[in-house]
């Protein structure tokens, strides 16, 4: 059982940066894959990035995030991060972190139903 809480959302100008944190409680976090998703009003939940437990596997990114966002994790602190740079107005959304007990690969990473544990979300607003 894993509980997740997101921190770091807020209001930022276009071109600015934010670093989101996902703090986990539970004994299995180091063996969970972690994903970041976002959701805008009236829109379906959208995949942003994911990271696995394997050191030889690169993180996965949505095309909209690659080159601007970086996902990472610190298992000692039971925390995952999403560093967001060069923010655009279209990045405005509620951002959620999620954890999966199963192995996540590139093809399946965007499928939100594969993640069993979810945080409550943190709001990111980018002004233009």
C-alpha cells in the first residue's frame, strides 16, 4: 500500500520553471514504477512522464514534455520529482503522481489504468 502527496504547484510566468515533488509513504515505493499525469478541465487525463525501477531503462516522456521536463526519484527519501522548464500556457493543469506495482515499459507507460496509487494533485498555472 502506497500513499502519495504532491507539492510544488503554483503560478508561474511563461518561460519559467517549477519543480514538483511526490512524497510517498509505504514500504514498496522503491519497487514501484512512478508516473506523472496532468488533467485540464473537460479533458482526459494525460500522460507526462514515467520512471521505472531499472537503472538500465531510460525515463519515458510525452512528446509535449520531452526536452523541457525531467522526471527523477530518490528512493531514500521516498520521493519522485518532475522538473519543468520553459513552461507554456498549455502546461496549465492539475498534476498528479501515480505509482504502479507492475513493470511499466515505454509502450504501456501512458496508460493511466496501470497505476494503482494516486496523489490528490497539485495545481500548476502558467500565465502568458
